[in-house]
């Protein structure tokens, strides 16, 4: 967030998926749980939000085409104050760690 006030990531889209959701993974009594985030995610001024395995991540569902390793996929993140921000995802295998400058991985249904 490069602004002077908190902003909130409230959604997004990509032409290759019918649905886009923000999810959080957590451990509860030794069981991993994944839940949609309601109300978006707040990002304080000067801070950033990292999507990574075992934490917050983006779910691309109802894929319209198969994804291929190293493919680049255009998308949009929607913020409460900043509005639409164009992004590009790098397709990586599930469980991999993205390299510098790449968006976090995702998984689709």
C-alpha cells in the first residue's frame, strides 16, 4: 500500500477463471482448514500482503482452460480505495516457492 491510508483487497478477476476468491489456510487441532475471507484484507500504509502456502492465497475456480507451468496469466486485483490494479501471475506447480518478482502460486478447481 503506497497510500497514506489503509486500503482493503476486496476481490479480483482473471479471464481464465469463472470465480476468484481470497482464502486463508490455518491449522486447527492439527487439521489444516481453508476458508474464504469475507470483507477483504486490510493493508496498512507502507505495508504489503504476501500470498503464500499455509496462509492467505487466491483461489481461481471454474478454470476455462488448463494452466501450463511458467505460463503468464493476466488478472486484476480490486482494492476498496485504489480500485482495479492490473497484475500478472506466473503459473507454478502446487507447493512451489515463486522466484523474486513473481506472484504467489494458486490452485484451481
